[in-house]
C-alpha cells in the first residue's frame, strides 16, 4: 500500500520504490533464549516464521539494498548463542537476496559488531537515502531530511469483538516538526507490540499519537485512518 510518494508498505516491510531499498526493523533475535534463561519455555519457531515472511516480501520487491533498522538482536549485555546462530542464518539469507545489507544500530545492539563482522556487514548509527533518514528512533537525530523512518516503538493495535481479542502489527504515519514520520512495526512474531489505542505518546519522536494514520498489517494492509477517530470515548 502506498503511504507517501515512492514509499509503500509491503507486509511488515517498508519499500522505498525509487531507491529500491527494503527496510525492516526490530527482529529481536535471541528472544526465546532470553525467556528460557528466565525459566519461560516457548517453542523456537521465531526464525522460521521470520524467514518465511521475508521470502514473500522479497519476491514482491527484489531490493538492491536491505536495511535492518535496529534491534536485530535482543540481549543488551552479551551475545547469546542463539543470537550468533540466528543472526548469521538471517544475514546469509538476506545477502542472497540483495546487493548490500546495512545494519542501523538500535538500543539492543550494543554487541552487534562482532556478529556483523563475520559477514562484513556495515553497522551505522543512521542512514540517509535521498531525502529520507532511517534511524532506530531511540534518540533524536538532527537532519534536513523530509522524511524520518524509525522502528523501536513496536506499534500494534488490539481489535476486539464479543468473545475475541486480537493484536496486529501496524505502521504509523504522521508528522514530527513538519517532517514526515513513519514508525515501522516489529518483525518479531513473539512481540506484537504496544497497543496504539492505549498509548498517548511514543518515545522521543512522538508526543501525541492522535493525528497519526494507522496502517494495520493482516492478510493485507488496511488503512484504519487516524488514531483519534478510533478511540472510543
């Protein structure tokens, strides 16, 4: 679904059509092992689901460049064994489907460098593609770019009907200081994210969610309109 000139939502990916860049965010690989260390056992299906979903997106886009916009791995203070395995498998898969892979460093990526170095992948603080700045979103970046693309916030929306409640990932599109601001959802199937209908603000970039447009990712992408029109009094 087209949301801005030459910018489209393709499932959980953001497609910069002119630059042929695919942007995805917040994989949080290793999350299952972190849960295991806390005594919580979950089936390890995360990477399999991610690769299957990415394959469908890549068939539609065929990107020259893929940018992972922060929080590729989950653990802050070390590299878990699952993170080594899963990140390298993901990187190998992506490198087969693009000419260049770039990691934008997120707040969870303190120890990403050694893994990236295994495959010669560049790790950057942010990335400028034409008039679009791609940064993780955990801190404000000074830029003259017209559009800022962030992750970090894991936007989602909870839809409810009698006897049923379900949460879906969503994109947010709005403004920050007269610039376009796009918030990308998490690609992690275990962390759907924060319900935007219950959240008033998101991190340093979003002080008021009410005027942001919501694009919900289900079997296809749905335009739900502005958040303020979705909140019941």
